């Protein structure tokens, strides 16, 4: 009977670890996708700066906004990830 209880605890732990692994992969993939999209936007803005002198102010302003958005969004994703991990740990 004792071994059956231990086996149930082990199976429950394995299921929790599997769902935690899937959750972590999902969140990290979301952060990677966000960073790639923002990187592409910054690359396009860099090309615009190099080729069009009259758009320098506009592109610098947009780049600043995109960088600010990236920082805020990354901070939110990390906070949400921490919150979800803490939920699994408790």
C-alpha cells in the first residue's frame, strides 16, 4: 500500500513537471517571437535611416518607441512567467 502511494505521488509529480515544461516552452517561444519581430522592425528602420535622410527624425522616434515597447513587453512577459512558475511551485 505504501508503494502504491509513492507511485501515485511520483506520477503526479511527473505530470506536473511535464505541464511545467510545456508551459515554460510556450512562454519562452512567445518571448523569442516578440524579440524577432521587434528585431525585424528595427532592421527596417535602420535601412530607412541609411537611405532616406529626410526620414531620420521619424525613424529615430519610431525606433525609440519600438525599443520602449520592447522593454515594457519583455518586462511584462518575465513578470507573467514568474507569476505562473510561482503558481506551480505553491
